[in-house]
């Protein structure tokens, strides 16, 4: 089981805390990891702007925020919140209250750059005398001395900084992978992540799960007949893929693709019935060869791209789901081909979402 975390973003206004925190929330959501997000400015509004911006009032406001966070983590909820948290004393109090769940992220950015960004207009208001006690301008911001993570938001993109944070969570066992089967896929998952696609791979991996297919793709069920199993050959799939890549979409080609897709569904159902939760095709039986699964997934990709028929997108997702479950049997070329297919999935799913 993964550990609970409270990820605290600190930094002066304009350092990119909120934008970065939202990107991390989105990335974790794609990985199946839920975290409650609390934005410091929004939190102040939600409690009726009870506190001002003197040091004493900031300390009181911070106490309320960390109390809420403390109860959330106590009940097993991950928390991500953004605060200026300008004083080391304040950050020390948060660390003591949130104990081992506390992870401090310092969004490092110079006051000059933050003033140029001035996302919320605070620096302009301060310069015009309309705002006082702005940390990094006319009030102090004590540079954090004990942050677990330091992200340089002045030099690096939001994506790069988010990757750094997620990598820390992964390396320190705060992220539990969501597996397709009940098998222990940890080693092959880590291997595929590091070698074949990084976060693109993980995003595609999450999207291929049956839960996503059933809840997010418009309903289009397969009518499976066991009698249609068999007759598939490597030569036939190569020829079909060549036709589809050329953009050919005749009734004959459609019928042939439908046959292969249905045959795969039959085989998957047989194996699922035999060994619940996993698909382990015999490598010496023609249709079950890994190469043929990859070829058929490619055919499904081109079939959907040409026709827009959802069952081919659905088929591609299920095919790649199967390929992931046997990825430990693949050579490097097969793994590279799988990584390519997974990236294509994300493109197709984006297209489908935009259509709806």
C-alpha cells in the first residue's frame, strides 16, 4: 500500500505554485492517485477572509489550513495545498503537525521575474500603494532551508517541474501503481516506464484499463461468436495493415478487420475464463504470437483513424491491455512497438473526447 502524503507548495506570489500544483494533481489523477487540492487564496475566501496579512494573522490562517490538512491525512486522504507560507517558523509548525506525510515543495523564482509575471496583479497594486504586506516585495519571505523538493520555476517549464515532483513521489513509495491484472507487474511496469515512453506510457497504461473503456467510451458492444475463432495468419495481418496504411477502406477490408477483432475477443474471453484476470497466449500458436497482437492493434488504430468507428478504438485499447500483461515476454523491438501503440492510443482518445 502506498503512503499518504501532504504536498505543500511554498513560494512568493507569481512563482507558479498553483499552476504547478494543478498539473501535479492532473498527472496523479491520470495515474489513478487521488489527492485533495487546497488553493491558499481560495481557502481564505472560503472561510470568509477571517484573517489579514500581518505576520500574526498569517500564522492564524496557516493554523486553520494545516488543521484541515491534518484531519484529511488522518483519514487516509492525500492533500496538495499551495501557500506562500513565508516564515520558516510557519513551515516548521506544518511539518510538526503533518509529521511523516509532510513534503515541502519550494517553487524557486526571483522576485523580479514574479513581479513581471504578476499573474494576480498584486505587484502592481503594491507599487501603487493599494496593497501592503506582499511577501517578496514589502514584506519578508524567508527562503526555505529544509524543502524535500526544490523546483526552479524560473528556468524550467511546468511540465518539467511536475515530472520532478511526481518522480520524487514515485521514488519514495507515495504512488501505488494500478495494475491491469492481479499479477505482480511491478518490475515490468518500472522497466517499461524507464525504457519505453515515460509519463506518456503511464498515461496510456491507465487509459487502457477496463474501467476507462467501460465508463468513458460510448457504448458499442461486441457480439462474440466462438465459431469465428481461428484462420488468422501473420501474412494476413501484414497484408491487412498494408491496405489500411494506404487508406483503403472497402467492405472486404472492413469485413476482414472485423473478423480479426472478433477472433481476438473470443481468444481473450477463453483465456479470461481459464485464468481470471490475465491473458497469457501460447507463443507457439499462430494467432497468439506477440507480433500478431501488435499487428492487429496497428490495424485497429488505422481502422478507427479512417472510419471513426468506436469498436476499433475499443479493440485497440483491449489489445494493448493484453500486450501489457505479457510485456515481460517481449524483446526490445516488440517493446518499442508497444510504446508507439500506447502513444497512438492517447491521440485517438483525445480525438474521441473532442468529438463528444
